[in-house]
C-alpha cells in the first residue's frame, strides 16, 4: 500500500472516530435535555443507534467518494506528467542529437535534412520542415528541408501564408512577431492553414512554428507538427525554441563559413591575379612598405619587377629594405625622407621622382606613387607602385635642352616666330617676338596690333607685302623700322610665308628678328672705317717710335742679364770655395783627426758646419732659380724607380723629423714603380716639399702619398702644421716671397723652395697645387706625366 492510500485511510478513520465520539457525547445529553421521561429516552435510544449507523454510513460514503475522486485525479495527473516527461525526454534527446549534428555539420542542406529527421525520429513528431523567407515576397517561404514520420509530407516547395488577411497561420505569425507560434487544429473548423493538405490536417493535431533568426536577420522558420492534441506545452516550446535558436546559429555559422570559404577563395584568386598583374607590369613593380617600431624600413610585399628595375632579387629586398635605400642618389635621399615623413604625418599620397643606381652600376629614374593607410594596431603602411621613367626623363631632358637651346639661340640671335590667321586676324608669337615689341608674351596679338607698330613708309611696305602674301601667296623678307609699345625705335627683319589649304591662303607664318644692333653696328663700322683710315697713319708713326724704344730696352736688359749671370758665376765660385773649405775642415775637426775636442769645442764646430751647409743651400737655391729663369737648366728624362727615389728622400728626411718629434710616413700605392722623368729634379722637388712641411709643422705628422693614374703619377705631401690663410695662397710659388716675414719671423729661408718646385714641375710637364686650412695644415700635390713631358 502506497503512502497516499495510507493517508486516505487515516483521514477516514480519524474523521469516523471524531464523528462517533461527538455522537456519543452529544446525543445522550441532548436526549436527557429534550426528554426528561426515562421511558421515552429508552425508546429514542434505539432510534439514536440507527441514526448513528445511517449518519456514519453516509459519512463513510462521502469520504470514500471524495478520496476516490482525488485518487483518480492524481492518476490522470501522473499519466499526463509521464506523457509530458516522455515528450520532454524525446525533445531533449532530439535537441542533444541536433547539437551534435550542428557541431559536426559542414553542409547547410545536409544539416537541415538531418535536423528534420532527428526531430521526427527521436522527437516523435509527425512532421518537421524548414523554410527560408523569399526576399522578394514577404508572404512566401521556400521549403528547403522536411522529414515526415508518416507517408505524406508537404507537397509544395513554395509556401504562402495569408499576409495581411484574416487567415491564421503560425508560420506567418512567427515570422512577423519573431516569437514562437503554436496552433491546435483538432476540431477547429475556422483554423485553416493554407500549406497543409486536407489529409495532413486530418492527421495532425498541433503545429508549432519557430522563427530562425541569425545575426539579427530573420532567416525563415522551423515548423514542427504533432499528432497529439496536447503537444507543445510551455516547457516543450521553450526547449524547441532553444533548438531553433541553435539551428539558426548553426545556419548562420555555416553561411559565414561558406562566405568565408568563398571570400578566401576569392581572396586567393584576387591575390593570384594581383600578383600576376604586379609581376607582369611593364617596367614597374607594386609593393607594400612600412617602418618597424625602431624606424627600420621594411617591405611587406614586392612584385617580381623589382629585380628588373633595381637588379636585386625580391627575396633579398624583403629581408633588408635598405638594399634599395642605398641605391638612391644622395641628392634625392633627404628630400625623399622628408616627403615620406609628411605623407605619414598628413596621411597624404606619396609621390616622388628619384635617381637610383642599380646593382650593376647603371643609373635609372624611378617614379614612386603610393597611398598610406593605418592598420588597426596603428602602423602606417604604404601601398604603391614604382615605375621606371628613365626613357621619359631622357626625352624630357632632351626636349628641355632643345627648348632651352632654342630659347637661348632665339634670344642670342634676337629671332622669334609668329603666325596669323588670315580670316580672323588673330595670331600667336614666341616670347622673343613679344620682347622685341616690348610686350608681355602672354598678351594676345593680332594682325592689326602688329601693323600699328609700323609708321610712314615702313607701314606702306609691310601692308603691301601682307596683301600680296594673302592674295597672291607671295612670301616676303623685309627690313623695316618700327616703334615698340614703349616708344623705342627698332630695326627689324620680318619674313612671311603664306600657308595654303588647297588654293586658298589661310595663315601666314614667319620669323621676326631684331636687327637694331646690327644696323647700328653697320653704321658704327662705317664711322670707324673713316676714323681708322685717319688714325692708321698716326698709329704707324707711333709703332715705329715704340719699336725703336723696345729694341733699346731689350739691349739693356740683355746686358743686365749677362752682368747678373757673370756676377752669379763669380759669386758661386767665390762663395762656394771658402764655404766648402769651412764645411770640410769643420768636419775633419769633428771627426777628431786633428786631436781630441772637448764638448764645447764639438758644439761650436757643429754650429759652424751647420751654418755653412745652410749658407751653401741658400746659394744653390739662388743659382738654381737663376739658371731656371735663364733657361739654362737641362732636363734628363730617363727611366728610374720612383718608389726607390721616394724611399731615399724619406730616409734622408727622417733625422729632421725626429729632431722635431714628428711622425714621417709614406703611403705608396702598389703600382707606384718605374717612370720616365728627371730623377734628380723629381727628388729635388720632393725634398723641397718635405723640408717645407717639416719646417712649418711643430707637432703632429707629415705624410707623403704617391698614387698613379692613367699615364700620370701623383705625389702629395700633407702636414698638420700652421696652414695658410686663403688671402696668402696667391703669394705662393713666387721667388723671394715668404709668408712668415717681419721681426717676429720664426723660420729661416730665402723663399725660393716653392718657386723652384713650381718651375721644375713646369719643365717636367706637370702641375703643382695646394689645399690648406689655416691652423690645421696643408697639402701640396704634384702631378707628373709617367712617360715624360709630351714635348720630349
């Protein structure tokens, strides 16, 4: 016995006991109160007993009937609950299976078919179908999937519902309201669903329409029909609504996935087309370009044309964009970087023309055009195209040069061109023609305006010439006097050539030249010829007199030169002989051949020898410059090893450099070797330049650099000495001129060293130059022919 039956029996027993107890207690007292007679009480006691039996029987009957009714109601409720639980369980199994199907679905049509089959097979529903809204007709859906548990399903694929009429349709209601719509059609004569056949209406008891909404858009409806009249309660509708929402999400996801697949396919095809287009662009390449956070340029994409334009493989440039940056001409690099910065700052288009030097050394002109865009992370990326415009640039340059040449020649020759329309009288002219008329080149001109520039006889002549050109097609070439717009009189040459179309003259084209200067020059020449004839006789007399004076001066100069040469020869013998004796004997004494010497004597004798050698060098310089100026020096061009001669001079100069604590170095190119020149004079030049460098350098270094070039050899002596002021550079290479002069003079010498070098270099067929910065040092550069002077 279950607990509910036990509780029912207990209720009946307790109520019976309560009634019986109350009857016993109350009935006796009531009889005593109503019937005082004992005999009457006895008679009524029997009636009271039967009354108790009747009352309790009625009471038991009422109670039993009530409990039986409650029990029957409970049984029915349990049966309905079990049926509802069964439907819910089937719905849950169907929903679970549908979710698994949604997870693994890859095709939308297959998914919808499986969902409908699951709803009918697992859910136990009679009919399930899915329809999508027809975008062109708001009251129509297209059947895309259905499943039926019986033999019959929907017979049409295009379903209409009564939009805007009095009919009642769950699908239309669901689509209009966006909420689930259930309709029970059993026993309802007024409930007519247009898309249900009569056979299906007899089989079905309830229809539930669930809207399918995905991504905020109404896709269609899931319609489920049942043969049970009490189907689709609140809980079941809620579960099936969740199924519809999951289905809508799945459909939306599949559509999105299909769209993504289509988009990816289209993107790949587009990328392939773009890559093919970029790779096949003639003389161009496309690119994506940006900067890393540290400012290093980087290409995100490059088409194959970059190798053709720059001579560098695209893969290498993608790894290091600076390979292209290094090709840019220095004069364009700064401007291009400024344009890039402006494009990044203002997000404006970047357009620039620049010269680059390809990997093979060839220079090309490129035009770069790109547009910046900002990525979601804030990075600026340029999408652009680079085109080789070298042929255009060469053409433009040639045209500009020709135009400039034409303008310059036109300006120099004072010649311009013009053209007039015979019918309208309107015309055009070049800048030079406008200038001759003292008018602006932009000012419009006409035949009448030009004719107004002529007066008197010139007006008649030009008018007649133009008339004959128009009527007879006769060209003309005239020189006339005109009056410009500023009132200046000018002589001009005007040439006109008629232009015909058929037999009719339609235009006159010609040239216009300012010949004022020529006419003035011709007049001036005529006057000068007259003056020349007059002055010729006087000039001839002056020339004869001057010739005699110059001959006398020449004789005196030659005599003075001979006297100077004799004096120098005498002085050379007279000075050199005692100097050589002084130098020789002081050397013998220093060697100790005449006996031992103390330190003071050695010091004094050293000073005597050094002073003698210095004086002898000065005398030799004076004699050398005299011989050079007199043309008596002889040049002996023979082959010798320049490297050996330079090393010899360097070894001789080392003591002088070490005495001043200077670094003396030589940098000789590997190909410095034999040359044809005068070895003694070349060594003399190098000695003079090194001596000067050591003399005027107090600290630092003196460097000799020797290099070779095509048929030449270059010797440079660089020092870190005093340097030479720009104003004093013109005083170099002059005899007896020293920049260090006056009472505060620090360095000895006659000022002949550089003068001798200059004249010796000239005799050897070379050149000498100097570059200096005051306070930092100087560089003297000698260039000599490697095979002797051309005149040799």
